[in-house]
C-alpha cells in the first residue's frame, strides 16, 4: 500500500504530525505500507491539486480540509480549518452519515495537531504514544507558544527550537520529507545531530541574530500593536517571538514578509501579555476576512507575491483595528 501524507509545510507541528501519523498508521493500520510526504503551504488561490492525491490512501494533517473523495484521513485543529462553508458542510455530513467518521477528525481545542493525532490514535485505535512523548510535548510547546519567557523562545537553546528554525527556513523540497520519518524514530537531539540537519544550522542561527536587528529597526509600536514590513528582505522564516522579545509591552503584532510564492501578513498576539483572555481579539476571524486564518491568538494571510500593495492595505486595516482594541488604553 502506498500512503501519501500531506502536511503543513515549513511548520514544526506539521512535520511532527506527519511523522506521528506515519508511526500510528504503520503500527495500527498497515504495517506493510510505504509512505510519501508532500508539503502544503497557504497561498493565494487553490491549495490542493487533485492530481497529487495518488496514494492508495491519502492523508492530510495540520492543514485545511479537502472534500476530495481521494482523501482517506484528515486531522486538523485550526479554527480556520475549512476553506468554504460547503467544505464544512461536507465534513459535517460525512460525520453524520458515518462515511468518514472514523477517518476524518477535527477539534480546534487541541494545542497542536500532533497531540490531537496522538489522542485519536490512542483512544480510537489502541496506539501507544508513550515512546514519542517528547515529540508530542514539544509540538504543544512550539505550536501553542508555551515558552517560559520571550528569552526562551528567541534564544532557542533546546533541540526542538533549533529544529523549528531549520524546518521553517528550509528551501529544499526534499529536506522535510527526509526529516519526517526520523522525528518518531529518535530523540530530537539525535535528529539535530544528523549531518544533513546539523550542517544547515550555523548559517540559520546567524541569520536569526541578524533578523533581531532588522525587525528591531523596522518596528513601530503604537497603542499596544506593533507593525513591521520586511518584504524587501528574504527572511520570511523569522522567529515570530522576536517582536515580543524586543517589545514585551506589546499585545499584538502585524508583520509583513515576502517569499517566492507569497506576500505574507502574519498577525499574532503576545503569549506573555497581561491582558485577560476575554479582552483579546480573535485573530483567526480577522484573517479569515482576507482569505487567511489560523488560531484565536495567531493567524496569517497569504497574497500573491506581486500584490504587495494589496497585502499592505490589509495589514494597515488590521493594525488600525487592533490598535483600536488595545486592552491597555
């Protein structure tokens, strides 16, 4: 059996989700299966190509829903999991009529998709997640921004943080598919020591330190929301906690960056803010207005790479809205 696993590309939780799904599927569903891995990215326009779903089974993890009949498995935890109301109705109908109730799973209450897959695999299929407890714990920490402090998030002393940097920055389409199987075969420290991983780290750490200076120079903070535009620099994979490390008093951040396939507007909130949860704005709902999405506390919007002005206009509107909802006037 050939199983194609589609995952959120350049994302630590996406890679961990793909690896955990592979281990669960091999242990509980088909020990003889062969796996292939395909990264998916949020971009303007179609997110899926039906012609890519060539496996005997096709799984999507940590990414939006596809109503394709070729999709056998789906796991997601994002508030913005459905591209259209029709997709959401298709999912709900498949749950009601039982056609996919034991293969398609969704719960936005989970911190990471990795921990969600672990729960479903254990409770529905008898999978033992204890050998990969380190991976699950760090997927929750990274995807949920559950760091002790901005310093811990930015200094990146832990192997998981260094792997996150490499995963988010890699431009090689073969790198993450090569990495995925290792994440549930060895410790994260051992993964980091693999030569094809270790050789990438020094220049990325240097670029990370340079991004601290760049974002610091470009950032303007007003009424609790900071904004920066680095679309003229090739640094889309910057550490999203840098703004709060530099400005711990900020509540929200809106950052613009650019890559070969998109202009990105990243919208986030300070994980260490003193604001009460009920005072915070739902960022996924804001991003959905512009075709993006995410979680209540962090989201993003992708525009075509040649539509910087449109992206900049959307960012300005979001900045204005967030500054108007400053919890500390």
